[in-house]
C-alpha cells in the first residue's frame, strides 16, 4: 500500500510531502519525505499516528447512560458497580461480540487504532465454564476482526472480593477463576490471538482486592514478558481497605512486593502519595488514565502535573466506554488539571503545544503498555494512521501542532477523515466501513436485552 501525505507527524517531527509504503503484513517498509506523489493508493493532507487505547471493558458500552439516576444514598463507584453487575447477567458471547464490535467501531472513528481489552467476563450466567473456556475471549477477537482494530488481550484473573482473601460474591461469579483454570484460559486466548495479525496477549490481575499475594505471584509466572495491567488506587475506599489489610497503600504494597517495570501498566493510580508517584515514574511503568470514566464515576483527579515532572509515562483509555472519544480523553485529562490547579496548559511545556504534548505521551505510553510496535509513523511499525480534516472549522486556520490543538480542544464534531490499521482502510470520510451493519445488529441486541 502506498500513501502520500502533504503533512505527516513522523517519529522525529512534522514532515512535508511524505510517501509511506506498507507491506502485505501491515508494517511500514519505507518513508520518504520531501518527495513527489508517484502512484499512491491514498492521498491526504495531514496524517497522524493512530492512538492506542490503554484500557477498555468493551461490554460496558451497552450500559452507557443506565447508571445516571441518583441512588437512595450517596452515589459512587460502588453503587455504579451494582448496576454493572445486574446488567451483565444476561450477556451471551454473541451479545458481547455485537457490543464490542460497536465499541471498537466508535474507537476507530475517534482515532483509537488499537485497544488493550481488560477482559474479565469469562463464564456463563451461572458462573459455569463454557464448553470453550475462551468463548467470551473469542467473541472479543471476532469483534476486533470485524472492526479492524489492533488488539492486546488482557485476560483478567479474579478470585476474591476483598483484600483479606474473602470469597467472591454471587454477583462476581462470571469473573472468577482458580490459578489453574486461569492458566488453561490463558493458553486458549494465546491460541485465539494467533488468528489476528500482530495481536498481543498479556495478563491482568483485576486488582489487589481480587487476588491474594499467593495467587498474584502464581499467575504472574504464566507470562513473564507480556504486558501486565492492574486496576489500582482508583477509589479512596480501596486505599483505606488496603491499609486496614496490610498497613500499606495499594501502590505502596505493589511496589514493595512485585518487580514493577516497563511491562506494567497501573490503571487509574488516582490516589497516590508523592513517594508512590515518584516510584511509579522511576519504575518505567505506565499510568493508564481514563479521564472520562474517572469523571463519570467520581474517582478523583490524577496528579498529572507532578507526575510528568517526575518523568512519568502515561496512556489514555476509554475504560467503561460511557463515551468513546480519543480527543476528549486527552482534553478531559488536561482540563481536570486546570480545574484543580486553576491554571492553563498544565501538561505541556513552555512554548510548546499542549495538544502535542498530550498526544506524544499517550502515543508512547499506549504503545509501551500494549506490547505492540505501534504509536509511530516509522519503518518497522504497524501502519496505524489517521488523517485530519483540515477544512474543519476548528482546524482550518492552523498548521502542524496547531492541528493537534484544534482537534483536541476545539473540534465539536468529528475531525478525523481516514483511519488505517495495519494498512487496512477501516474509516473513510469519518465513517467506519461497517458502521451501518454494526449499529443495526447492536440496536436489535439492545432491544432484546432491555425488553
């Protein structure tokens, strides 16, 4: 495949009149700036690397808007979780395929070209293992294939309901595995992933409250070099409960008991001390931030300004998928810092574009935590590319990094024209090629699930 871009954000910086070639496997094989358009298959004005989505629970897209009624008491993450538990009871693998296909379609249209799927809905409604232990994971893989998004599978190990090793509740029965059962599931998902180009498989201990120290250590030996993701320090109650159990805060405990390095992604890490923040940054791990969901659930605000000054790495994700919009995740992250600190351009550096700073961090952190060679328009990387509509009112008067600022902070309607994933053209003129059929199937499924 040959592409020609009048402007492209390459690994080094912006370049003009850029020819990009990808092979049949979807990898970029050559890049030539300052050249002429010779026999290109696709031509566009402005090209950017596609953005990785660091954290998704695809099935939760179908409950978006269903938890926005005030409870009798104080609403919180914990009351939202009750709604989520009730909703998932009826979901079949076929339902999950339909819901995930819509979520991934929307991700692609918004500029996410890869997704790390933090998948914990493993079993049937009774909590029994399907005849195919990986039936739900296979549904995720089919949705990735249908949509074209680049996947990192993160099967979740979930065994307990609280830090002291308490047994899981009945509402958690669809999530729960023993370490031995989880090893079988992981083998099955490894096999499923081979059917998709450049898919990656990691491991996701759900949270410290869902594992014991012994089971955590056991499952981590199952995949020593893949991505390792974990929910941590999302809620103040979680922090308080961890202190009561261990005398340590969640991030503090994890850092003291595991070798946290570049393979790890700490999802949320919202409530951390200065020492924890500095140690995360020094470890080389990525903080997986989901600002829209964190705002929707009332989680709190990540200490992003200080974390970047410590040299920390971050990526962004859509988490509960209550709203899927790559630019809005970046915008909400920056605005949360502004709300707290009453300043502007807080995650940028002096005399540089804040949009560019946010985008660069999310690209590199997202690529690292996915375990895949993505996040750059560079030779040897996947041809995950999106183009911007420079005639959009928010972009028409801008250039270079200004296009990023306009897209992230000023575009009140979609500004993305085309998206390629591994050289596969999946979005044209802002519309996913299978949008209509995906939406139609989704509508039928939702009418049945909510009837």
